[in-house]
């Protein structure tokens, strides 16, 4: 029994020894792992410190002055450089000392160093491989030509027009404006003077007297071409042939009837569809081509015959202050199909938008007649 007990005790002791050895091995492994982690962290920390020292050295080289770490904390490298540069500039101005050298340049912020940090996105911009750049525009002197063309487009200050002179048409337009004022008094600043009623045939910008003279010459060319077309048309009609061109040698009579609008910003009286409107459109086209020959460029918008009654742009600030953003069609709904009268067109005018008005109508720079009799009288006067 004693032998068996001693054998049991010895086996237990050996087992305990084996457990202690295993635990010691595990502890050794853990210590090694800890040492390995510590050494790797130490290496990373040393690398980080080396990089930060390198960047600080570059900053010190750029600005030639030390900066406290607290001032640079939480800011990007580029912002740090700017902050340091501002402080350097303050000290420079205080001491009355100007920096010099190729590393500095003038900027809105003062004298800044020509410094681009390593992490700046500008350094990552690389050109596409194999890309070929065309420098012909640069050396041809056409660089920025599109911008210059946009700058040349100045605000119109002259226009070709047909004046509305019929008293009946004017009285009906005045009555319409009174009805609109009763329905909505706030719209009164948008009313266009009835005395200045006209139909625009084309608008342009004339910068000097030479340009005005060319516009006048274009108007005379138009008159001559129109006279030739009418004379040719009369010969065709006298021989029993069908007329072409303006369709008739009779005077141009326009019927003004009904109302319409442009995007609820402009309200206008319409010209009735028919042969008269086609003749007016042909006159506008001929006038544009004659002006172009004189190097006068009319507005490129498509011609739309209209007689303006109200427009928001006449006094936009006052209208918006009153709460009027658009001209509602409800205020003139009752006169939507009203007949305002007829207008006998005898002349075409070149008018100024800016020169002082006469009798509330635009300053007439030049005017030509459309009738054959008036043209022949003018020719006889010139000959005399």
C-alpha cells in the first residue's frame, strides 16, 4: 500500500511539473509577442517622428522661423505654411525688412513662399500618357477670341420700326390700359405709352456716327429694293401675270386685333394673319439683308409682329415691390379678341432708344417712304 501511494504521489508531482513547464512556455511566448509588438510600435513611432521632423525642417526652411506645435495642431500642411507665412510677413513689415529671392512671389495674401507640400493635390495631377497638345491657337494670336466676341455684343440702342399713327388704334389701346388699371392698379408702372406705339422690325447697336450713317445707307438700299419690287410687280399685274414678292402693289394695311403675351412678361396687341402680315414679314427680311450689306447686324431673334401694351421690364423693381412678378392674363381677358383698328403703313423709321423723345415718341434718326409716288418725288427733288 505504501508503494502504491508513493507511485500515485510521484505521478501527481510529475504532472504538476509538466503543467508548470507548459505555463512557463506560454508566458515566454506572450513575453516574446509583447516584445515583438513593442518593437514594431517603437519602429512605427520612430518613423513617424522622423517624417514629422523632416516636414518641420522643410517648413522651417520655407519660412525661416520656428512655429509652436500647438499652433499647427489640427491644420493641414498647406494651412500651416500659410499661417507661418503670415507671421513671417508681419515680422518683416514690423522690422522694415523686405525678403528677397526667387522662392517668393507677390500674392493677394502678401509675400508667400513658393512652397507646395508633399500631400498637396496639385502634385498628383499628371498628364495623360501619349496626349498631344495643340499650341497653334496660342501662337496664332486667336487665344480668347470667343471672349472678345462676347464682350463686343453691346446693348441695342437703335431699331427699325413702323410707327402707329391711327387715332382709333391709340384710343382703343388707352381704353384697354384704363380697364386693366381698374382691375389691378398695381400694374400701372408696366404700361407703355400709347404715343410711342410702334411695331419693331429689327434692333441693333450703333456705337458712333459712322455706324449710324451706315444704318441710314442700309435704309436707303431697302427703299430702292422695295421700290424695284413694287414696280416689277405693277408691270406683271398690268400684263395679266400673277404677282410675286410682296404679293400686291396696294399700300400695306395692318389690322390690329386681339391680345397675347410673351411668358406673361410682355402683353401686346397682335397683327391679324393674312397677306398684310406676310408683306410686313417680307419687309423685315429685306431690311435685315440690306442692313447686313452695310455691316449692320440686327438682332438674330425671329421676327414677330407685335404692338407692346404692357411689359414687366419697364419698371421691374416697383412691380416686384408691389408683389407683381408676372402679368396675369385675367386682367385683360375681356379684351383678348378686341379689334383695335387698322394702320396704313407708309414709312419705315430708324429710331433711337436713348435720345430725347419728341411728342412722347422716339427720336427719329432717319425715315424712308414705302410708296412709289413718294419715291419718285424724292428722286425728282434730288435731280432738281
